[in-house]
């Protein structure tokens, strides 16, 4: 999972907690969440600069994310797949791996 946020620096939240909190998210869901977090952070920084262009903390700026950034963004997101969908796909995969699915029959029912 760390491949998706190798360029992200977090202050007070770790990869393990992010993984637990985003359980059920697809890779695309996770990428969208992280991108939204970047955009939200950028907007917040720009707002600070507009309010006070001479802020010292922004002169030597390094982008780091904190728990608050993650929490704020996570409120906007839900996994693309429901628990029901996940169970259905897991069953399909298990049937396929065990040889319980006739590929020829499956192919004709899909078209």
C-alpha cells in the first residue's frame, strides 16, 4: 500500500492506521483520497497566504500532512465497493480458483 503515498510526509498518523481506516477502499479510492488531501491542504495554505502574505512559517515551507488533514478528507470519501460487493467478488474468485466455475458457461452468460 505504501506505493500510493511514498511522496507523502505524515506527522502524527502512520501507514498502518491509514490502512485500517481505509479498509475496503480500492487502489483508486485511496489515490483519490490522497489527491483530495493534497488539494485541500494547498487550498488551506493559499488561504493563509491571502490572509497574511508575510507569514514566516510559509517562507520555508515543507508539505507535511497531519491527522487533521486525513480526518477532514476521509469524511468526504466512502469505498467504491460495499461489503456485499466484496463478498460477492471473493466468492467468485474462490469458485474460480477451486475450479467450481465452468469458464465456457460463464462466458456465455456474460454476453
